[in-house]
C-alpha cells in the first residue's frame, strides 16, 4: 500500500498550533498552513506529489483556504501564496453558496498575499470586479496535483468508496440510489494514511456534489489519484471528460476499463495541473533578487 510522508516537525510548537486550529506541514523552504483537517489533507497531497529534488529559492508560505482567518500567521516572513478553495458558482454560473457575502469575505485577505491560486475556473467571472493588482497576481486552475503519474492500484473489492460528509440532502439522495453491494460510505472521519488504507480496499472513489451542479471537487480527486484509484462521479467541469477521465455515476453499471480511465486522468492532471509547475512558474517570473 502507498503511504504518505507526513512532513511534520512534530515539535511542541506544531502541536500548540494544531490545538489552536492551525495545521502546519513543511518541506524545505515550503511551509503550508491550513485551518481545517480537510485542507490539511490537501497540504499532505501537495507535498507528497512534489518531485524528489524539489526546492525553492526562498522561504514560501502557502495558506490553503483563503476564506479562513489566519491571524498572526499572516505576519510570517516569506513569499506568501493564498489558495482559494471554495465553490461560489458552477460551470453554468449557478450560485452554489451565498457567494456575494462569502466571496467578499474571502477576497479581503488577498492583499496579504504575493500570489493567489484560485482553484476553480468557474469562479473566474467574479474576479472581473476586483482591482487590477489583485487580478494580476491571481492564477486560475486546480494546480494541486503531483508532477509524476501515480501507479494504478488494481486491488479492490469491486465497490466504490465515498468519504466526506453526508450533511447534504443531495448527497443523501445520491447514496440512496446506489445498491449497497456496490458502495461503502466511510462513516469514520479519516485522513492521511488511515484514509489511504481504507481507499485501497476499494476499486474506485465516489465523488458526490454537495449541491447539484456542474463543478469539480479537485481535493477529493487528488487523493483518489494518489491512492491509484479511478473516480466515479456526477458530472464534473468540462475540462474532464466522462468515460475518459472518470466514470459518470449514472454509468456505474456499464463496462469500463478502470486502468485506462485512471491513466487518462493521471496523464492529464500531472501534465496540466501540477503544483510544482505552478509554483516554479511564479519564481521564474520574479526578479532574481526578490
């Protein structure tokens, strides 16, 4: 089974931060902070997806979840990158949250960052009203994937596994329509190697939208990729093609080549959406003395 490297200092300061709700992971000059265990899982996936010889020319701090307050952590020294992780609207501009209020709250922190990664291109139209200095430092796209394609994991019990909250009527309805013999709903809240172990027992990862729409939950997809499993999902954003990069949920009973689907997806996201490629492009564009 694949395992995660933890990339944690394990010291008293890290434990103190976690008690205050700040999760910290570090690899060389790269420090990733988050304010929720789900976002800490994203940090874990990002760090494990970097190449063995990855390095940065200066201390860099990544804040995952710009909608969360980071308090005094904003004042840490280094090149600061904010990653925006909230869905405000779907591909058809359907509002998914009270985006007017939540988006304004999110962008208040943007002045604190040297660069901003907006993971969801569906949100791009909302940036048209922001000041030029914000738009100029913003990159759009799910650049959280590894640089190298993970290997497909053929092991599994023939079931799809869903991990995440079911505190959504839409998700509950979707789950109720899947035969129990084809589905495992992970009732425990697991992360890191504990989550990876459970995923490995199954044949695919099930992705369900919290609210009905056309959009992509990239953090769940990057975890599935690292585990070597294809994804079964409701309709995702159009950069991913059903039957090529993932299996549509409504086609679950049809015959598929899971290895081919996994490898198609892995080839696309590692080529187009690697975090390492994104962050290196930032430093390539900076003056050498910055």
